[in-house]
């Protein structure tokens, strides 16, 4: 039993033979494992019949199908709806995982919450094995306190961002080349881990030097962090070491707009320059200041008869969502189900501040190209309806290559709001 805030939670574990059949007992499904160095990311689909916390068991030997939890270490409890867990292992080799569903109900007679864990193994559904074979770092092997020593021994330093034509060359030094790094870009200084929520991921798994192609005419700051620190939530930002303190800006006279892989220009080409001394009668070509020419009485009367137009009123856009994110079926990889939960939750409820926070936190981890584009589409709308039209405009520009029609509509709406403010 565990006591928390005056409420006793009782865990009932099934050590006897299962009463339910495999078809009727609630269980998680589509359990998958992704291995990267010493990190193992588990994703699954929650059971629709049991909405209690999910328990993750790990073992160096296969589980006993009849008593999978017997003799195992204390499982990791994951809230229902998260559907993912990252395990950091220190030993290489085969690791076996079993993920059990549970249900929580309030017992009126005992006045406590009763959690029932369904310890039934369903092959190829809620159990999986992962090969965590990795090469140990010889530097870290000599350190007696890995958590504290890693911060001192393994670090990113000497980060520099230098303008090179239409790109920005990013260079840095990493003491451990086996750990993946992630490059962030922001229009605001990156002084702490919380500032990464307002930044965008440029590249994951990069090596120094790296050339970035930002939008010209905008000042940017950069930061480089280890990817596994993002998963553990232990990112540290040290200005002048892994974060730049001086902004860099590609000249707007370069003649290109947008990232190099964007085949659709975010804006139309500007009109050619016009010589004023040929376009305006009576201009002095030396001073380029035109002399005031009074209107004739007929022209003045004609102008006075032109009805004055009222300022154009921009009709607010309605929130839009893709059908794939509105589908109630929770099939697909973990990143898809996580995005669906945000869209069907705070986004559809029009809780824009919560949606902005959840989407920015969701984008701190590298996603597939289309999933990231859809996430930025929802983030741009959330920023738009919260009144942050300038930030929303940047998000819509970023997705114009993937969703040109949708992005163009919202870019026009954001510009109209900025002009009419």
C-alpha cells in the first residue's frame, strides 16, 4: 500500500492464473521499441477498456507468461494517455519489457482507490525485447559519479555562428562524438532551457561545421544540446558555450527567402525599382524631391465626389484541423497519438495558451517531416487566436513547402491582422 495526500491506493496484482481470456482482458497493444545508444524509447497504444495508469516492467531474462510480475523489480508507472516511456540503461545486452494496463476505481466501502493491474502477456502486443548493445565511453567509465561527472566531462562548447553568404555556418566542439546533438534557432536570446520552448529545431544528429539557411532579414540566436538530455529533461544552457549571445542576420539583399529545400517562395518577387525623375512630372533629378503641383478645380471636384471607403475589416479565421488528427482511432506510432491528444484536447477546446505550451513541448523532440509540419500548423493557429500574429506568421512560413494552400491562407490572415493593428 502507498499513502499519498490522505488517500490509500491499493494495488491488486494477479499472481494467480488469469480469469479472463486473452480477448476479454484489457491490455495495451502495438508495443514498439526504438534504441538509440543507451536510451530505449517504448511506445504503445493504450487499452480503451482500462484507463488506469500503465505499468512498465523490465527484465534481463524473459518473463514467465503465467506470472509475468512475480519476482520483478518495482515497475515504472506511466499515466494513461502518455503511451510512451524512455528507459536509460547502463548495461548493454538484451532487455525484455512487459507493459501492463490497469483500471482504477473508488471503493465506497473501504473509502480508497483500488488499482487493478492486468498482468497477462499477449505475445506481439504488450511484450517486446530490445537489443541495447552500445559502446561505453572510456572517459565516463573512469568517473565514479556518472550524473555529476557527465556534466563536467561531456559538454558542448565554443559554439559560433558566422554569416557565410546566404547561410550561417554553425561550428562547435563536443567532448563526446557518440552522443547525438540538436541545433535550435530562435528570434530571442536562448539563456535557459525554458527558452528552447520558443525556439525551433533546425537539425538533429548534426556534426560541426553545419550550414543553416534561415530567412534573410531576421536576427537569430542558436543553441546546441545533446539529444538524450532532451529526453531526460536535464538540458543545461550555458551562454557563450552552447548558446550564442550575439544575433546573426543574413542580409535581405541576398535575393532568396526561406529555407533551401522550400520550392515555393514565401512571398512574391518585389517590383523593379522605378526612376522617379521619369515617373513624376516636375521632379528635380538632382535632389529627387518633387515639387508640389496644385490640382485643377475639375480634378479637386472629382476627388471630393469619390466616396470614402471604410477600413477593411478582417474576418477572423476559424480553427482548422486535418482529418487524420480528428480520427478517434488511436492507431499509429507514438508521435501520432501524442499529437492527436493535443489536437482533440486543448486545441479543439480553444484553450490557446495550453495548446501553445503543449505543442512547443511536443516539438522539442525531433519528429518526422509531415508530423512536424502539422504540429506547426496547429501552433501557428494557436498563436494567431491568442493575438501573437508575428510569431504565427513565422510558423505558417515554415510549413509552406508541405501545405502551400493552408499556409498561404493563414499567412494572408496574419499579415492582415498585423497591418490593421
